[in-house]
C-alpha cells in the first residue's frame, strides 16, 4: 500500500491535521536527498551507509503510513546488516521509482 490512510488518520487524531501536513511536507522536501544518498552509497557498495540512509527513510515512511517504501527500506537495511551488499544495492534501484509513486499518491490525498 503506497499510503495507509488508517495510519495517517490515527496520526492526525494524535497530533492534529496541521502537524501531519507539516510532517508530510517535510517528508516530501527531505526524502529526495535521503534517496540520493542511498543511491550514492549503493553504487559504492557501502553497506554501513546504505543501512543508515535506508533506516532513516524507513522511519519517516513508517511513521506516516507510506507502507510500500517503508517495507522496501526495511528490507534494504536488513540485507545490509546481514552483509548482503549486492542484494541491498539491487533493491536500492527500486527506491526512487517507488518514492515517485508515493509522492504522487500523497498529492492525490
């Protein structure tokens, strides 16, 4: 699921709609740089940095209910921690297209 509306609704009930909108805007503003860093370190096969950047993307995506990118980031981080660098790097190529789909779904909310 690109955007889990139940998660967003629960978050809105907890912190308010305005705060959720600010968090979503921050996510959209900062995620391209996070993804760029992830891609750079995937090209370098740097598992420690891939784990760091995928963890960051995983956290923000999970908090906001962007389930598909959350799961992909979680899998990349797991592979890095298992020293499966080539598999993790291969998954990194899927992050940007999935983010673009997620960003479009956010705009359609």
